[in-house]
C-alpha cells in the first residue's frame, strides 16, 4: 500500500538557455505544485521564494550555481532584506522548507546543474517500492523503507555526492545529518527520523541498487588501512577466523589507529598511551585488545612494516586464570525453562527448538545463528557444528531436539530461499544478525515462564550443561569433547564448580581465625 505519492526525482539534463525571469519561475513553480495562486499556501510559498530570489540577486549568485551551501547561507543570513525581514523572524523553519522545495524544483527542471552519476532514478525508486511490496512487511516498516529511500536520494543530491562513491562513511553521514531535506514533511514541519532507522533503510536501498548493478557492488575500501586489510585477509585465509572474529578485530584496530598513524612511525610511548586511553574498559575486553594488537604487530613485523621491539611495548593486562566460577543453574531449572516454552505461535515453535539446542547440546549462540539447513543429517541423526574455529564437528542429535527442529521446519519456518536454519519470524525473513538475539530469546522464555534467578545470556546453558555433567560423574575429558573445546585448559575452568565436594576435602585453616 502506498500512502504518499512519490515526488519525481528527475534530475533533468542542464538546460542550455538561461532561466526565465523570477516572476515566470515562481508561476511555473506554483503550478508545478498544483497550487492555486490565490490560496494561502501559494502566498507562503511565494513569499519564501521571492525572498530567496531577492537574496540571490543581492549576493550575485546565479541560479545555475545554487547548491546546498548557498541554501544554508540563505537560511543563516541576518535578514535586512527590504520587505522580507518582518516575516523572516516568524517562521524561519517553514520558510527554509519551502525554499528547499523550490531548489529541488529548479534541479528537477534542469535550471541547476546536478550530476548524481546515476540514470533513471525514478524508475529505480519505483522498482524498489515494488520490491518492498514483495517482502510483505507491515505498513509501517514498508512506508519507512520507501520514504527513507527517497530521503536518502534527496540528501545525496543536496550534499552533491556521487552515487558511485557511496560507502559506509557516506551512509553514516546521512544517518547523522541535520535534516533540512526537501522531503519528509508533515504540514510543512520536519518529521525527525532516527539515526538507526536512516542507516538501516539507506543500507537496504543501496544493497538493492548494488544488486541490480546500478552502483558498483564492492564497497570501495579506500578508507581502510591497507596494512589492516592485508592482516584481516591473512586471518581469514590462514587462521580460519570467522567473520564475527574479523569484525571484532577490525573494530578494535580501527579504534586505536587514529592515535597511532602509520605503522613505520609507531613507537613504544605512543602505543602505551593509546592503550592507556582505553584503560577504562573491562579487563576482558582490554586483554582481548592486547591479544589483537600483539597479533597485528607480529604480522606487521613479519611484513617488515614495523620494528620488532614494539611487540614488547604492548602492556599486559593483569588477569587471573580461573579466578571466577562459571555461572550455572541446576538441571531442574533447565528442565523448567524447557517446559515453559509454549508452542502456540510459529515464533514460539522456533524459540523452543533453539532453547533445546542450547540446553541439550550446549551450543554457543553463534553456532545457532550460523546453522544451515544442510547441517542436519536426518538419516543418521547428526548435526554439524562449525564452532569458533570453523572446524566442523558432528554431534548426535537427541530425539527431543530433532523433534523440535522438525516441528519448526514443518509448520513455523517461513518459506524462503534462505539457507540459514533459524530465521526471524517477521518479514523480511532474514537470519539473525547477532548472537544477542539468541540471548534475547532465552530472556523472553524465562520471563514468560516466570523463572527467576537465571543469569542473562545464552551461555548459561553451556556452563550448566558442563557443570551438571561433571556433578553426575563425567570426566573433564568427555565434557571437553561434548563442548568441542580444542584445548583441555578451557575445560579446566569447570574443575572447581563442584563446591559441595570441594568443601568436603578442604582442610581447616591453621590457628585461630584472625578477627
Ligand atoms: Zn533576507
Ligand atoms: Zn534529511
């Protein structure tokens, strides 16, 4: 359903002849907006446009060269223009909106030069609108995608950016821009749209255009440091790092780079002070940063891009291994959580399958997020899990887990060509974007079942499975196999969870208690 008629984005070729007189321009503009010249609206548009044209004349700005900067200057000018200043103070924002609409009209008519570097934008917008229809979204989100696409088009043109240069930086600028665009107005007033929504919708539209080959499909990586790109490619190819890991590494390295500059210029002082500025982080993320930077520096050293001694300049973070107990809950609580899963609605059927996978197999959230349809071998009753290292492991599929997945596939999973096993329950039926969504499912299930005292996060199932297996008498080695740990040291964290047993063998403290 389309509730608002799209304004055309014609970006006509520049006219050779000079623009007509101000009066004629205004009349054409008003008739273009289908406004009766005597209506109140026409009077307001007329006043704003005349003021703008007058100001252009005063400053010797030719119509042909109007751009966003000129419009902003006009909006800010301390008005002493004859006949206009009295009104000016009253409705500045409204006047600005009308002027911007007029500038867009000039662009559409070819009086102002615009070079977007893209052909046939109205057709792409119309096709995009049809593509949104096919996603069968609710009216609200569908309308958001359409209007934001138009908004993005208007903003790009206003900012005089080329379509070919679109990348994440430009989309971020768009998301954060102080909006004066000639779209998105309700009764002349701006309707604010949030940063997140702008970013999400613009990305979606850009993806659509990339898919049709209108703009290059590979995002230019010019603003990525070439050393870092080489390093990340190496991580993927030679160390088998997953996309999630690479994303984390990239974010962390990027945060430090502005403080450091070119690797050949790095020195110990700069490195240390860059780390210190990030010292407010939790010990966990600080020590991850240390790991990342050491690995990156090692890579650079091998490439001959920075001095080997720098490896010793990265400070270490004081952390004690095995200093905390893994959080866990007892088997009864786990069973109560599973029993609390309703299966009335499709989304609940999906959530139950996910909870069972977490509880019975102790999978990580990322394992579930990544799971594909063909990871399940129904004939032999096995499940392939790739885990952190992308090294596939085959796990037997317990009966109740298999039943729950089958129920999901049979009745609840949307019919789409998507390969991921678990999809969002609302259109567009995409895979989960992050493992936090799995944690959300766990929290919702506990909430619904009125189960309290369960620590947040989906890892609680993994910890509990290990703990409960050990208490039931399983050895560390078999627990490590079930959890698919590649090193026995990782499993060792569970060696101290059996507190009642440890208390029995604890020796009394020698001497009198000191206080
Ligand atoms: Zn003025
Ligand atoms: Zn805007």
